[in-house]
């Protein structure tokens, strides 16, 4: 992960998972995995008109018919659609049929069944999903099982998910990390921090989200060290994790990160400081209104608007009038409005 505490035998520290593949299964992408953070399950893709018509037709079918199709339909695609619809309906009486579908002859049906069990949040699915996670030969099915276990949120899954952090498939590792973040068990912190490093820097975000959700103090030091890492992806994702943790001990190192030579690091630090909402960041942020990077200036203006500190009024007015980028001028104006509105509210409350 990040920092000297987990630097292994002189290896450069890179926060991420090894072996990202092009054109991999959707369940292996960070975009899919983000669904776990929002506690949503991706439904069927909108697709073409035929796909949309089938989805509409399926949505009107009784649950009993969908359960029958899940077990008996000849075409795998129909069984998959049945599983997806049962998840969208939150049809808890479908739990046993979905568990049975984990052993369907088609791996894609198995995957759909595993994913569908997550939103149902039935404890009866824990054992079967753990078995799939540990023994199924298809990576996409194991990834879906990890996803579902995170949604069900039962700590019996913690040890198995920690072991899957060493899975040869990236999608399984990512979804296991996100599930552990959702479960919030402190046993997951050290295994997450000690994940193997790679050179692709493609899968940092799920780890950041997991550590941020865990909100455990032992993760703060490595994440703070990550803010000064030479790799900008590490810096950015360390900032994301610190924001999710909401720990004020991150404010000082984030302020220092505003001086980084890497624009991406300054962008991330400005954003994070705005979200954390600590007034100590006001003056350092004001200085970044003159940054050479457009996105740094935009993030800075937005952060000052969130902080609502009157000391930023005049610098923001200057930015709103004179910045050479229209989008920055607009961001500065919006920030000004927020600060002025906050002042007005404060005066009204004093009366």
C-alpha cells in the first residue's frame, strides 16, 4: 500500500492490485465495484430496443413465474434476466431458488444469482455465497459472491473475504476489498494495507474506498504517508480515503500536499480539505487560487465555498472578476454566494 511501514525489500511503493486486464468482465471494473459503496446492484444494461423491451416484459411478470424461469428456462439469458428481476423486486421468497442457481450449469447464471442474493440480504445465503467465493472456478462468479456478501453485511464473511484479497483475479480482489470496507471489521485493516503492489496503478480506488469506510485509526499514518508518494495515483486515492474517514488529523498533511509539484496531488488535496471543512485550510487554499493548474483553482474555489470562511471573500471576488478561465470565475461566484448566505444566516440567528 503506502509508506515505509509496509515497504517490502526495497520495492517501490505502489498502491493497487496486480494484473489488470483489458476488456475484462464488468464485475471487475472499478465502476461496477463502486456500486457496493452506494449499496446498489447494477441492473440489466439498457442495451438496444429489443433488450429494453425484454426488460419491460420481465418487469411485469409475477415473482412465481420468474422463479420458475430461473429454474427451468432453456436459455441461459432468460435465467439471467429472471435472477436480475428477482433482485430488483427484492423478492425474498426467491432466496432458495437463487441459492440453487449458484450451481447452474452456466457460469453467467451463477454470477447473476450471486449478485441477486446481495440486495435480498438474507442470512441464509451467507453459507452458499462463502462456498462460491472460496471454491468456484469462474472469477466473475467469485467477484459477484464477494459483492453480495458485502451487501448482506454479516461478519461471518470477514475471514473468507480477507483470504480473497490474495485471489489471482483482480475483480475478486477489488470486490473483496470493497466488501470488507462495508463490513467495517478492524481485522481487515492490516491485510488491506499489505496488499501486493503493481506497476499499473489501475485499481487503487477500491482500496481507498475500503480503508475510508473502515475508519480505523491504524490506517491514518499509511494514508498520510501516501499523500507524499511519488506516484500521483497513490496521492489522489490516499486523499479520497482520508476524506471518507473524516479524521481531522489529515488536515495538516493535506495542507502540505497543496505545495506538491504534481497538479493531481494539489487537486486532490484542495478537494479533500473542502470536504473535511476545517478552517485551518482557509489561508493555504486562498494561495491556491493563483495556481497555474485550472483544476486546482476550480477545486480550491469550491473548497472555500464549502468552508464558508469570510476571510476568503475578497480573494474569491478577485478570482470571480479576473481569472482567465470562465469556469473558475463561475466557481468563485458560487463560492461567494455560499459564504454570503452563511453570513446572512448567522446574523439572522443572532437576532
